[in-house]
């Protein structure tokens, strides 16, 4: 079987094209969407992610400011910074890059971000609204996955979706989105995790498998049925003899899935670019809402 590549580069390009007129409208009204990024410590992948995000904002003539803090920053100091960002009209969106150092409680920080500026969609207010099927800031990666389905006209209705991973960032929200009674959704969704016995029993039945567990090449060709759609969210840095000393692998083994699946999102170039595109879109939406623009 010829496996189609679901290109996040192609889909994100169409998203940016669609956002142009919204950016122009905001700028005509003297509003330039602005994202505040809080980056703590020296986690190398986090620095790369933040660099990629801010580069994209600059290329679209949008503003972003990175507040770099040391690993020793206290939880209280971080809360004060977030409070200042919440109250500063200059910033439409706030993103705190995860993971945080161990002495800082993720939940406390995420809860402190004003839901109206929570462009990552991790605040429980936004996650709760998502679960209730009401408009909210939807976490960027799951929102981006849904856009890929829409772009490639992969309708989930009457399909069985199996999600592996249940984090609040990817697995849980995508399991909600795929099962909402909405166009391109409406699937029967099963969510697997470390408490699931024999995960391949489920993935073999799936019409669509979404992998978000963070385990390199976890899913093999033998774990899916012929013609399944595979969405690979995983980004795993694995040591290699390359210039950087590592290579990026997804959560599925591309070589054995290719030729058996009908479609696959590659790593890199699949869901990664969609995550950034949805961050841009959410920030524009936050700026529009702050100005009471009709969406
Ligand atoms: P988390 O570590 O927060 O969650 C991983 C989830 O997978 C957990 O629910 C965990 O189960 C489950 N899990 C882990 N290992 C296994 C296993 N062997 N069998 C069954 N379940 C397992 O990760 P994230 O959700 O934040 O990220 C997942 C992956 O996606 C990572 O590789 C990350 O780098 C990548 N990612 C990519 C993005 C992109 O833009 N492409 C954006 C965000 C993440 P349990 O709950 O029981 O612990």
C-alpha cells in the first residue's frame, strides 16, 4: 500500500495564509499580537522549542518576548512574574515553557495564568471548557492534529481512534476532541496509558492511532491494521553519530509502518509545525478577544 505523508509543513503553511487577513485587521487597529514566553533553566530541547516559536512570530511580524530565568528561580518569584504579565495589556498570550524545575509545582503555575491569556490551553478553566464542548483555548498540539485531519479530509465519524498517552498536553485533550459531536470528530475513542494491558490489542483494532507517549519507535507495523492512519506526536532525542550528537525519532517505527498504514504524520515535519501554527493562531485569537473583535 502507498502510505500518504501527512505534512505538517503543508498544513501549517495554509494556516498561516489564512491568518494573514486577521493579522492585517489587528494591525490596522494598532494591535500587534504579542506573546510572552517564560523560559526557566537550561533544558536544551526547551531552548530549541522556544527559539523556533519566537522565530515564527518574528517571521510573521508578530511580537514575542522571552523572559529567561535561572533554574534557581523560586515558585513565588515566578508567580509574581506571571501576575505582572496577566495585568499587562501589552501581552495577549502567556506561555510558560515546560518542564519546570522540580521545586516548582506545574499545576500552581498553570493555574496562575489568566485563562484569557492561556494560549497553551493548559489552565483547568480552558481544559474544562474543552471537555464540556464549549469554545476555549485548545491546547496547540491536539488542535493542530485536528487541523491535519480536516486538511486531508480524514473524517473520524464512525471510526475507532486509539490514543496512546493521557497527558493534559496531548493525550487527554485529543481524546476529548476526537470524540466531540462535531464535523471531522465524532469518533469512538479509546485512551491507552501505562495502566493498559496489551496496548497492541487496541492499536490493531484502530482506524486511527494517535501516539503521544514519548517512547522511541514504540509502535511497529505489526501493531496496526492494514490501512490505519497513524499520527505520531512523539519527539524523542536519541544519541547518534550526527553533528548534533542526537537524532529525532517519533513514537512509531516509520520503516515498518510505511507501506502498511494509509497515512502517517512523520517526525520531524508532522505534528511539530502544527503545534507552532496553533500557538500563533491562539495568540491572534487572544488579541482579537482583547479588542472585542468578532471572530
Ligand atoms: P508525558 O510524559 O506527559 O505523557 C506521556 C503519556 O504516555 C502518559 O500518559 C504515560 O502514561 C504514557 N506512557 C508513557 N510510556 C508509556 C508506555 N510505555 N506504555 C503506555 N503508556 C505510556 O508526555 P507528553 O504528553 O507531554 O508528550 C508525549 C510525547 O509527545 C513526547 O515525546 C513529547 O516530546 C511529544 N510532544 C510533541 C509535541 C509536538 O509538537 N509534536 C508537543 C508536545 C509533546 P501514565 O499517564 O500512566 O504515566
